[in-house]
């Protein structure tokens, strides 16, 4: 009989949340057959089936629910033990894995990395981009130590540490009447067609919310996977969109570009923060990284969340 290991517990904890072998294997970064072998070994160790296979997914047996709950507690205790030394450290060192939304990271993190490298030469930050929805799944699965993302995150096992508020602006084609005005009020938007990123991105929800509020239409049959792609669609006259200040400030020049940035009245903003697993505790390294990003990410003195 195989011996029980933390790997068995981690794999089963991820699978018990995903309830699909393919999705769980992707989150864990292993093949589906490898995951199946590990779960079969755990069932042999426990002496009972943990899952029932259905055509549309998996369900946990009574024994599976008990093992999943115990596995979560054991893994949480182990993570607290591993992070205990980090919690006592006064500065950044070692390596952290940071997941970041491509609507945030590319426009904020380069300055952060420069400052961190100058202040903490022994610290290494590994950054991987991904849509908001995937970032959260990968954080829970342990692929990231923390993620830079947009609120809200409505999970009891994830802590969200707010960093700053960022204004959102309307982006329209050059020559659009609102480009001439420079300001758009809600009543001006009812006849517009809105473009946005695909539903895996948190920013999409805010675009949909504005469109619904003003009675405008969403271009549902067209969505993008990057802010640059959406900008190109706007430039072609396919619709208008919302974009964060960090992007418009670095990528759009109203004087010469084929799109223009327009101020919304009343304004909209998004809340940016770092998120990590509650079981990680509050390591000093996380707090230090949060402070560095907050300093670089604030758009003005009033943008900080206190």
C-alpha cells in the first residue's frame, strides 16, 4: 500500500473544488493520467471510494467530503508553518510567485520591479499574466503565492488587500462627437455600442454595468483578450469602451492617436489590490510588496484606500 503524502492531499483538495479531472490537472500543472493515479492511490490508502464519476463531472462521496475537509485543514496548517519565518522577516527576500491581470500589471509593475530590485537585490518576483477568473483559480490551487487583481473577490478563503483606486475613462474613435466635447455624461451614452474584454476579465463586468445603466448595447459577438485589441476595434468604429487610467495615460495621446480619451461624469473607478490565501497568514513579504505596488499605482493622493 502506498504511503500518504501531502501531494495526495493537495491533489485531492484541488480536485474536490474543481470536480473535473481535466480542470484540476490544468490547475496543478500535471497530466490528467498522473492526477488519476494519485487519486486512486489515495483511495487505496483511505480504503474507500472518494468520488463518483458522472457524465457531467464528479461528486464527492461521504468519505470524499470528510477527506477533503481534513485535507484542507492539514494543508492550511502546513502553509502556516512554512510561512512562519516569512512573517517574521522585516524585508523582501527569496522568491514570490505573483499572478497579474494583463489589464493591470504591464502598466504598473515595471516601475515596481525597478524599485524592488534597487531596494531588495536578493528578492525575485516571478510574474505570470492571466484573466481575473483564471488568476483566482490558480491562486487557490497554489500556482501563485498572491495575485494582483481587481475587486471584488467574494471568497472566505482569500484575503483581499486593497491598494488603490483607479479611474476608468471612456475611449471613443477620433471624430466621435464625444471626442470633441472631452466629457461624457450618462445621458449621452444610450445610443452607443460598447466593446469589452471577454467575460474572464473583471473589467468586463464594469463595462456591462455601465451599458445596462445607460440603456446602451454590448457588442456580445465580439470581445477581446487585450486592451490593445479593444482599442483597435474602437479605432475601426466598432464601438466605444472603458479603459483604466494606467493604460490611457501610457498608451493614448488625444492629440495624435486614432482614439480619444473622454472623462465620464459622474466618474467610474476600479479597486486594485493584492489577494492571497487566508491560510498563508500575513507574511511581511506580502505586506512589503503591497506597499511598493500601492506607491507606484496611486494615480493621485486621493486614490489610496485607507
